[in-house]
């Protein structure tokens, strides 16, 4: 057995891994600072919000207007409260394992984190109903045009998996975050380069709003709205 050759191969693998981590860290540090400008001359027809819990960004939309009635797809009956008085609904895409099996960060398992980081799991859409929202550092109000909102609707709809009747697929679970939320099967796979915040950042790009060139974290997005 040629141990020298084996050690050389192991050394190259380790160097490659270190180089990958260094390049990823550089991208995480620099790319979120590069902003994408909002589209000019758009009319302020519709109010949307972006909201963060300190880690994860949601895109919050009116529950219903002349362009879309989300109540037809995101059912009140799928929440614990079944409260029908909401005026907004939040959308947050992410790793299904994180959503359903990690109620707190203290309960995060290595296996879940590993699968999420390397696209070995499936994804889910977390939806939450709100009666109102309070603007602040964690919640930013954005005004967009009807045409931009139509693009945002298309982007969000394309992120859901659907059944043979084109209905969103509700995930039956007890892992709810509160009495007003529900989970649905989603398209795509979470990974180091496409996180929940990357999805939200791309949602803003889809409707022509300020965003980062790329970001895996919520801070990159919210720094654009200071």
C-alpha cells in the first residue's frame, strides 16, 4: 500500500475543502453588500411586507385583492385556530427537516443540518396568517405596482408543489409555530447556496424591488431597506 500517495490524496481533499470554505465565506461577506436597485417609475398600488424572526425572511402579502385571493389556496382550516379574520398571509420557503423537526435551535441535529446544507432533503412552504403588522427593524413595508405584484404571485405559486388538481399540498403536522400557520409541500431543495433568505431575496427581485445580488442570510436583505 502506497501511504505517501494516500496522504497526498487526503491532503488535496483537505486543501480543496478549506478553499471551498474560504470562497464561500468570501461570497457570504461580499455579495450581500452588492445591491440590486428597484425598478423605476412604478406605481404604489399594493402594500407588501418583508418580515424576519432574526434568521428567516418571510414575504407578506394581502390575503386577497383583485389580482389574487390566497384564501382559495392557503386554507384557514389548515391552521389550529381556523380564524378567518386575517388580512395578510406570509410565505417562507425552507428546508422541510428544519421546519418540522427543529422547533428550537437547541434541538437542531447534525443530520438535519447536513442534509439541508447539501440539498439532501425536501423543502416546504411555511404560511402564516396575520391580522396586522407593525413596521420596525424586523418588518419593512414596500409599495409595488399591480404588474409587479402579478410577477410576485407567479414566483410564489411556482414555489409550491401541487396535486393532480393543481391544489397546494398541505403537510399534516403538529410542528406548528403558532395557531395561525400551516405548512405545504414546496419545489426545490435548500442548500448552502439557496437558503430560505435566498428565496425571499429572489422574490423581491421577481417584483422589481431592492434586493441583494445574492444572500444566504436575512441581514443582507434588510440592510437594503435601512
